[in-house]
């Protein structure tokens, strides 16, 4: 997808500044934009396994690896309350569900 736009919306929404490694490791990304191209929301997901680090992932979760998880989800303040966040969440979960690595 459009990496500069993805970085820009993350910078506007989140207090964390992600490195290029974060963006390269994404499994899926959905950007919500207006007809004029303005990005107003984002949802990202990753698929990982036990290599992420046993100290930060509970044992109960590791037995299901590899597994998918939502990395980021956000909508600009002016566009909240209209169901856009719910739609982004539904779409990113659907992308994870159809990946054969997340079938168990």
C-alpha cells in the first residue's frame, strides 16, 4: 500500500513512532480515505508465532501459534462515531480469518 500515507495516519493517530521494521512486518493494512484522498482511519494486523518472545506472550496464546493479531486501529477524531472504526475492525479480522496460517 501507500507507505507514506500509512506512516502519516499513524503519526496523527498514535503516540508511538513506528520504525520501518514495523511496517515491513505487517500482514494486512486497511486505510480509510475520503474521496479527496485524505486518510481518516487505519487498521493493521500481523501474523506471528512464538518467535515474538515468550516473555511477553502468555503460554495459552503460544499454543495457537502462528496467530494473527490487530496491531493498530484508529480513526481521526472528526470522523469518529459513524461506525468507521467498527468497519475497519471487521475488515482486518476478515483478512486474518482467510489466511490459512490463522485457521486453527
